[in-house]
C-alpha cells in the first residue's frame, strides 16, 4: 500500500489499513529515528503537504514545535520503558492542538534492526476540560474564600480537610496549620464540649445540628460563635464527614444584651416612676403640713409669750395691793410651765420641724431624680445639664456607696449644656459610679472600717466636656486592662456583675461621638473618664435645642 505515508513495506494489507485509519497518530521510526511510516492522522498533524518518509523525526516534529530535549523515542531506543510526553502543536488559524506522545521499542522493523513506535493522541478536548475544571476549582475556592462565614470540613476521622479564609481570620490559625489535623487538637480557644456533642449528634442522626453561644477565649478576649454541623455523605461503611458552618455572633449578643438591658431599664423605670408618684403625693402633704406646723408653732410661741407677760404683770399689780391672782391659779400655771419645760420646747420643736423639712426635701430630691431616670426620653438628641445628670446619678446610687466611701464632687459650674440623650448618658454615669463603689467594697467600708473616696469631677476641655469618676479601690490588674470594655467580661463573683455595664457605657459614649478611657494604679484605684462633644454633629452652638 502506498500513499502519503509511504509504502506498506511488507506489512499485511489489512493491518496497514487499520494502521492508516485509526484516529490516533502512529509513526514507525528506524533505529536512527528516521520516519519509516506515518499514518494519516499523524501526517495531518505534522506533515501537511509533504511526504515525511525518509525524513528525520526531529525534522518533522520540530517543525511543529516539538522539543527534542528528553526525547521519548531516544528513551525507547535506549531500552527504557514506555515514556510519555505532552506537546503543543500550533494551528494555522490560531489556537493549538494538544498531543500526548508515547513510545515503545519495536523489534525488527528496520531491516532486522529495532525501531520505535511513536504513538500520539489528541488530548485537546481533555485539556480544555481540565482547564475548565481548574478554572471552576479556582472559582469555587475564590467563592469559598470570600464567604464571610467559617467553613470547616472534616473527614470521617475528624481530621480537617477544608479551612477557609474566614476560619483562619476569626480563629487565628492558618489553613496550613489546620489541614490534616484533628479538629479537637487545634488550639482555637473554643469550648469544645458543645462542639463535640453537635458533631456526634450530626453523624448519629444524619441531620444538621445547630449550636449557639460557643465561647472562645483567646489572648484575654472572649467572643461568641454560632455553629451548624452538617452531615457529608461518605462511602458505605465509612463514618460520614461533617461540614461546620459558623459565624462570630458577638455583635448580635451585644445587641441582644443591650436590648435586654433597655427592656429591664424600662421596666425598672416604670416601677420607679410609679413608686416616685406614690411617694411624691404624701411627701407633698407632709411637706405642706411641716410648713404649717412650723408657722403655727411660731404663732403659739408668740401667744404663750404674751400670756406670760400678762401673767407677770398681774402678779406685780397684786403685790402692790391691787387685784391678786388666786394662789391656786398661780400654782397651776407654774406647775404647767415646769412640767412642759417651755424653754426646751421653744428651742427643740423648731429644730425638729426644720430637720423634718430637710429630710422631706431630700426625699423629694430622690423622687425627682428617680423620675428623671425613669423618664423614657426621646431618641432625638437635646442639650442638657451634664452636672445635673451626674448629681442625679450620685443621688439615686447613694445607697450603693454611702457605707463604702465618702463623696467628693468637683463640678465646673460654668459648663455649657451638652448635646446628647440625657437618659443614656445618665445611665453611663450610674454604671461608672456603681463600678467604682463595687471596686471599693473589698478594701474599704464595713470590711476594713476605712472609708474610701468616691470623686466625681466635670471640666470643659476645648470643644468637649470631661466627666470623671475616681475610686480608691484596688485598681485594675495589668492582665485584664485590655478586656475592661469587652462585652460580658467581669472580675466580680457570680451575682455581682454581668459584664455589661462598661461595655454598654462604651457603646453609648461611642454613639455620642465621644470617648471613654481609664487610668489606674494598682493598690490606689482607678479613674474612668468620659469625654463628650458639646455640640451635636452638625450643630455649631447650643441654640437649637430640641
């Protein structure tokens, strides 16, 4: 058989036809790698318009960009096992054909000498599919990496097989550090007990299991995570894998705590308003009656003094020979004066009434402060007296610090009104005062017999007003200073604190465009300072009050 591929060369005709029509490229090379025969497919790829017979393999293939470095044909002639090589053949209209070449040594094809069978397969479709697959994998990886939620995949043995970027960022452990390791061996600070229970339940039931409030404690910080364990099917007989999806829900917990705190404050406010109202009415009666008694007693004293003067005058007239008081009447009057101790009553009753009125005024001030704190207020900022807000906070919290500390106030009387939400700022001051009082409980007051000092100051600083609350407690240890404003952080024993007071204060001050910070000296106490802008954002002065 003859043709573009050369004569059949003694090869059986039927085999020659098969050799020529197979879709893969076939080429028989001599011992010196000269082309003896090339089928139609191979010639179409490498020998368009020319007869390749008798030409060097290097000449034919190199013309299409095949490199002769590490030549598979030479390797076959050297007796090495079938080797494979990929090459790219440029196409006339642009683009390329991708071929996979392999060779094997053929005995006795070149005048009794061994030659080489060169086999070429067009893998362009496969290459395109591989490119698409790689691109799809890159797209998937990019998508998974861009997801803001944690994604952790575990195999049936609990080893990590996927650890996305969000997991690395939120948990402080790179994928390189996590992949291949058992999840529970990783130091990510999670409370493992509920996580382990969720994974076991997921594998046991084959259903997704959600668990909230997974605590994470790392580097002195505490965060909260919500996780869902999802089953991943595995080959029969193997333990199923698990896909863990999760996110940091600390912000949600903070907002929930703030909402809960606000609801509690509203409830307490309504209760306080009711109590204040109930107290205010009788206090007004008592105050009015005390004023009436004060005036009436003064009138009675004047009347008694007039009677005494008249009695003395009648007695003097009687001694001179005029009308005399009956001895019995004189004795009755003198006994009554002695028994009543009129001189004592004349001094002590006005003093008692004055003290009563002072106490009534104090109760009235407490009632007014309670009503101010319980007033829901609006959500529109207004200009208010910062000194008055601080005084009210000190007044309503007096029971918390009166047995622990003495109070020192240094309030700037010339402060301008400050723009903000009075009820929220008042709550900030109350939290700082209660925090200071509780800090002094262990080292001051009844436990030691030594009173601490609670100092409240206000001052203007440029376009801001600074309010500070200082205590003489033990101070704040170095180890926890970075956590003071963290949500739910507290050093107090159970029942003494929720860890929300200072974090809520921080959030309120931040919403007002201010700042809150502290200074502390171990063993000497701490000073918390709130600095607030005088004007509302966009306001130039305090004239536009709400």
